C-alpha cells in the first residue's frame, strides 16, 4: 500500500495532460489565439506567433516529453531500474533504490533539473551543472525504455529508424531519443522551424510523415 501511495504522488499525469488537453480543445474549437495562450502558459514560453501547425507540433513535443518525465520515467525507476540496482548494489544500498525509493529519486532529479539545470548565472552555475549531470545519468535508462515503449505501441520500424538517425542531432540528445522514437511511432514530423520574436528559429527535423496537425494530436 505504501508503494502504491508513493507511486501515485510521484507520477504527475496532470502536469502534462491538462496543458495538452487545453491546447487540443482550443484547436478543435478553431480558437488559435486561445491555443497559443494555453501553450504559452503550459511551456512558460511565448507562442504568440506560432502557426496552427506549430502549435500542434510543439504541443506534441511537450506531451511526449511530459509523458516520459512524469509517467514512463517514474515507472522505470519504480519497477525496472531497482532490479538492476539491487543486483549491482549491496544490501541496504540496493534496497534504498527499490520501488518507492527509485521513484522518489527520479522525481527529485527531474525537479532539480527543471529548477536549477537551466541556470547559468555565475553564482549558481555549479548547482545547475550538477543538476543537469545528475539527471542525465539517472535518465539514461528510462529515456530508452520510454523510446522502446513508444516503438512497441506505434510504428516500430519508423520509431527505430528515427531513434537511430535523428536523436543525436537534437539539442539535448536524451530528449532526442524520446522525441525521435515518439514522432516515428506516431508518423509525424516534429522539430523544424518555429516563428518567434519576429523571426524564424530553425531546429533539426525529427520524425517521419506528415506535418503535425489536430489529427496527430488526437
């Protein structure tokens, strides 16, 4: 019972599902401005100049990453990774990471990376560097388990191809693994250009198939 309670509170479905649903419903109603606003609130970044396709594309990207960080990654540390740590780490140390301990450790790593990992000011640079490095290490196995899960439930061949050929080109290769496999599994193109601040920013292409739209979001 204790394990179930801890797992429930460490898995944050609402942290990505509510934002995704709000954007989806706004686009479904033909309210592009509202969809942009909902996406901005969810990502905490401006989206005022996004086209409808860009709104759908970025929402899918955020949804895939959110599903990994708040669901698949937690489950991986709760179920699969503790089995490995129990085999490699002796006695009490191995038991510490079993079940709830693994889930809590992963969620703490995610939170620290979100709060500190983006900070590059001189005073807190070392804290940010540690948060990024610790999360990258702890997320290496879960990111690949998530990618495998996406491939199994979607188009396996395209997911595997995108993972092998496109993931390394993304700004954060670990995120690239999740996004490339997810895009390949769905059959949609992610990444590419975004209209922001009166200009166009270019990103690597991820995925295969058609341009993102409402149908892919559904």
